[in-house]
C-alpha cells in the first residue's frame, strides 16, 4: 500500500494552525503505532494501562501527571517542553524513571523534545535502559551525574528530598522486588568476598 498524501488549505488563524498541527501529530503517532502493531509487536492491553495507573497511586493520573508529582521529574519535563538540552544524564535519569509510567512511544516523544536528541538516539536510549532493566537511580547517583553536565537535573540540591523519586513516586511492585533481590545478592557477595 502506498503512502497517502493529503493536501490541505492553509489555516486562516493561528488557532486553526495549532489545531491542524496537533491533529497531524496525532495522526502520525497513530500511523507509527499501526506500523509497530503490523510488525508483530505486542499490544498494550487496557489491563496493562490500569496496572500502570494503579502503580502511580492514583488511577486518575496519566503517566505524565504521575511523573509531575515529583519535583525533579516535573523540572525535567518542563525543560524538555521548552526544547532545552537536558544533558545526557538528564535524559538517562528521565528514561530510567519515566519508563515505569509511560509507553515507549510516549517516552520517545518526550525525549525528542530535547533539541539535541533525535528519534534514533531516543529509541537507542530507551532500548538500552529496558535491556539492562535499569532501576531509577538514587539521589546520590543523580547528584554525581549532575556534576558532569551543565543542566541541573535536581532543581534544588540543598533539599534532601529533591531527587528522591522513591519518596514521591509510586512504582510498580515488581521494581521494588527487583531492587530488594539486587540488595540481597550484593550483600551475599560482600559476605563471601
């Protein structure tokens, strides 16, 4: 099936132009999702979404709304929304946390708002984080990474709660079990060594 091309009249107002842009973006995302499904990818079910919504602690919150419950994540989302370069570690932290709240496409959409990060780079980062099953980093690690770049990942480093995503966000149960298992294995290896 060949690509369709629709020619539209130019919108008469800025409001109409914005509505057209938004509709075009939604259509492009829908076409990308359809292509993904045709390639045999698994379909996210309504129960999967309900489980993710439950993980946030409020079934009414969407993934982005849930992420905004954390000051650092809201800060990163705002930076991305302005098209700022949030830095390699900012993108990495964002991905490590947001992957538990957003679909892969939503995550890539947010990451590509960064003016210095394209879709291929976003896809590669998301897949790398998922492949290694990285857990969200601790505040101390984020501060170490923040020292390596100019964009401040944690907006208020003096606040001991800022950057502690485990305090302000509710992750899926499986993540806490994964972290607990890692801590046990680490303790056993230290005792053996």
